[in-house]
C-alpha cells in the first residue's frame, strides 16, 4: 500500500564515527521515516533500530579487500529500491561527503528524477582525534588541518601526502593504516622524522586503541597493537596534547626528541 | 542544595552549523544535565531550551570586532561556575576543536582538577558546503580537503593559504570572508584565477546565501550579496558540483572559463 511518504527519494545520512549517540537529531528523524535502509560496514548497526520495523534493511558495506557490492551496484540498488519502496536512507559511517562517495550516489539518483537530501554526520577526521584529547587545531600548534585518504582511486598513496609533509598543517589520514610505512617514508624524506603521530583504531567505540609516537617509530608502535580495525592517522604538533605523549617524553626523552 | 550531578565538570559540546537539529543525541543528553550553560554567538539559541529551566545561561560569545569576553575571562568563568554550580556545558558552534579553542578551555579547567568531556559537533567546514551540494571530496575532483582560518592569532592571513593555493586539495576557509580579496590574490599569484569558488553565508540557516564564481570574480560577486553573517569560503574543482555552476557556465561561458 502506498503511503504519503512513499514517493521515491534518497536521504544520505552520516552516522558518525561509531558511538551511536554521535548521530544527529535530524538523521534519526529521517531514519524513522525510512522505507529502505542501505547501510555500510562502518555505521553502528544499533542505529538500524531507529528505522520502522517494516523498513527493509540491506547491507551494502565494503570491507577492506572484499567488496560486497561495487559502487555501481550500490547506485543501481538505490534507484531500484527508491522506485519500488519510496524513501531510501543511505546510512554511512562518518559524513557522506568525506570520502563517502555520497555525491556520486546523489547524482546517479538524480538521473532518475529521485531527489536527495544530505544530512551531515560527525566525521571521524575531527572527532576521533578529539576524543583522544587531540584537537585538530590549536593556537601555537596548528592553524589548519588537512584531511587525506590513504586509499585513492588508483590504490596508490595520494600525492597530497607528499605536499602535506611539507606544511605545518595537522594531517589527518583516513583509510591509511595499511600504508603507514609508506606515509612515514614520505615525511622522513622531508626531514620530519621527529613529528608526533597518533594512530587511532576503532575510534569512539569500546574497542578503541591508540598508538602514540613519532614518524620514525610509529609504524612499529602501531604494529604492536596488532589491530585490524579501521584506523585514523594524525600527524603534527597537536599530537603532543595527547596525555600519553608527556609520559613517553618523560620516560623515553632521548627516543622521542 | 547539592545533587549527585553537582560535582565540578566541563562538557565541551559542538552545537553544529546552525540548524538546531544538527546537534547530536549525546550533546542533548549532556545539555539536559547542565547546571550552567556558557554559550557562543554562533550556537543556535533554541538549543538552550534543552537545558533544565533552573540552569544558568550565560552568553560568552565573541562577535566580529567586539569581544564580549576575552578567552582568559571565559576560561576563568568556566572554572568559577564549575566550582560554584557543578556541571558546566560549554556550547560552541560547529565543533569545539575546529578553531574553537576548546582544548585551551579544557586545559585550563584541568589546572583546577575539573575533568572535561568532549562531545564532537557537526563542523561547518564539511556540512555547510555539503548542504549547498558541494562535497568536500569527490572522485575525479578532489582527493583531500584542507580546512584553514582567515583569522589567525596575529590577525594576518595564514601562511597555509599560500601553500593551499599550490595544491589540488579543496580549501575550506572559515572566518575568512573579510579577507576574500587577499585570498583571491594569493591564488592569482599562482595562476589559479579560474579555480571555482563558493562563499556561503549563514550556512544551514533560513538566512543562508551563496555566491558562486571563480577566483578572479568571487570578491565582486560576494560583495553584491552584501551579507554580513559568518561565511565559509570553498575553493576547488568540487565547487563545480553546485547546481548554479552549470547555469553560470552556460550563460557566461566566456566569463567563467
């Protein structure tokens, strides 16, 4: 039976970094009106409870090295389910426009006259460092922050990392933990072996873990955690604000400086 | 009368870009337990209704060119009110750690053994462009985004703008509209006069207004809006995703290219 809400439309929703309370009021309202929820691996599945019980729930997540669905298949599924059921909520971890390919999905839907709304989410780029006590900007430490990906279209390290290594901006690298050694090499090439680094796994979740070090040592320190979860790399002076940094400095002063 | 919640503590809360529904569930829960709310000019005042009616509400906002309170005075007020009343909620526009000086406030409170919690907010840096249909990252247009401020400690344009002009990163400049001409000059120096630019005022609010153009023309276009509200500058290929861009291109093709 058609309901008044049942016209084809797409809500691109950011679910935030993992903690299910870090979703917006607006996003929960949209979820409550979903006919279909297409959700990622990164989004916390507890959030699915906010959708009506009769709403279809379809996992379309991409996991590292194993694509459940290609982006083209997701685009097609959005259109098919919108035309068949009505309101499609596309629930993504973080924010849909921060390496989320959200605009591609919106543009594809637009080809079928399916309108979209964008409901921003808490990006892990700012919040995950912040929850570890690392502000991405701080007077005296950093006037700007640069958000990059370790996972470009070509699978290579983004050239932007090379440029970021030459600035004093805080660099926040998403989806880059598997390339941590390569990233460190880029910084070392520019004599930045002493710059502080944090690698944060499973940010904002109970399984959160962090490695603190400097460019020259971080790959080894992070490896010791042996964490396979999604990780965020933060490079720059602001990492000194992490409470562990002072401890490391006191105990291994020679090592860190 | 002391209550069980009445011990001195600080919640640094991001209120998001302006739309009061773009606050997180976690932030609302903290607000509901506030004994004192210290709030900025940027935060939507409707949110104050979520605090208990008996909670003190104190405006500590800084408006352009007119500081209601200095940062030192705010730091002191946080400590005084926390010691006197208990739970202080510091409600800031956007996210507390994106040019919000939140960590300075947390560090000052820590000197008095007042613990803090950080509750991230939707930063206008990503959400305000996104709500205008401009994704800060997009395959084929931009692999990264760089968030800068036009308003540094010294009052001068950040040197990072000079570096950003030499990259293909999307540049998002907060608090920079009064320096729009200076910013354009920096890009022109690097032969980037044709790079698309958007200036968005009062993002996510009813009074939202946008100017779309390119580096060579944006200062004039933005001036015609005559908008004195807080504005965000977005520079880079992703601005071509704004729906007005295709219209401008069609009607003023010569002008824009």
